[in-house]
């Protein structure tokens, strides 16, 4: 495989992990998060610092997961007091705070970022394989959670929190669990991104990137693991296939979001379900 192909496949794997992790928060539990880039960035910076200090891949992965999860649980506590639009605004604020904080910290590289991150020793192909294996594991985990008792509790809280509480489901605990799990996976993606690039700057984790991740979830079909995976792959490849999209990425993705919400609220997964229903009825 060429270096370009390895790079694209690696980015697809990282985006799949990120989109699936956001879907567990917004799709499964109904907590709208528009600051997922902050958790991704926290994992990346923690992994980078761990790699520079120790050179250990397992420690860097653990550091990335821990950083993403801790920040996510902190934000999760905010979800206990605010809902829907207010939670979305709160997560946007977290993303801006994260970017602003990192820019002013010399020990995090400030505007210049962190460079000279030690390699994993696996090579580009080895890193790609590791990313793909962990992406597959993330998808499998998401499917398992979706069909488990936790998944049913997530959906109950997302659809009607008061009704879920009446049935004895601890809404607060499940909200925190959704944020903790989803942001831990985002931290994992951040660590893998660090291994892939060996150089990180805070601009890679800004609000625009968070919007792109939400676009993947909504276009794929919020709550659908396979739909989100398909959207993550498609929207990662789209700027590569059509070069002008890369220059107007936010405009194109925003337009696609509006179109999907207006024409097909269920996203790609909803369209596929409708198609299968029509075929069965025929």
C-alpha cells in the first residue's frame, strides 16, 4: 500500500472511532454534544506527553483514554443540570475553552503544538493495522452496548428522562456513563491520532472539527452504529474524491446536515430501513 493509502485508511479508522463514540452520547442517550473535539484533543495531548516522557505505547493509550474520560465526566455533571439546547451550548463552550487553554500553555506547546513525538516502532503499516483493529473493536462494543440492558436504559433516558426516572432508571447515572464511555473512546482516538501524526497542534481539535463529527452522526442516522460508520467513511473520503470539498468542508457538511434533517431525519440508516420495508411489502 502507498503512503497516501495508509494515511487515508488510518484517518478513516480514527474518524470511525470518534463518530461511534459521539453516537453513544448523542445517539444512544440523547445528550447533544457539539464539543467532541475537546475530548479528542485531551486524549491526543495526554498521549503525546506520555510518549515524550516514557516512550511507552500502552501508557500513552491509557493516558489518552483517562484524559478524555475525566474531562467527559466533568462535562457529564453539567448534563445533569442542563438539557438539549443548553447542553449543546455548554459543550461548545468546553471546546472553545479547551482550545483557548492549550494555546496559552507553553508546556503543551502553545500555538506551535507538540512535535518530535517518539514513534511507536510499528511503522506506518503497523499503526494503520492497530487503528483498524481498535476501530473494529469500538464498533463491536457499540453494537454490544446498543443491544444490552445499558443500551435500553440509554434510549429510555434519551427519549423521556422523566418517564425513565419513574420506571426506576437512574437518569443521572446513565448520563454520566454515556459521557464517560463516549469520551473515553474519543481519548483513545486522540492517542491513535498522536501515534499517526507524531505532531499535534490545537487547531486540529477546534469547533469546526466537532461540527464535522456531529455531521457524521446525523447524516449516518443518529443512534445507528452501522449508519454512523458508513457516514464516517463516506465523509472522510468525500474531500479526497472531490478536491473542492476540502476548501469548503464546513459549508458542504453544513448543507448536507440541513438537507438530511429536512428530507431524511433518520439519516442514511433511516433511508435504508425504509427501502427494506418497501422491498418486503412488495
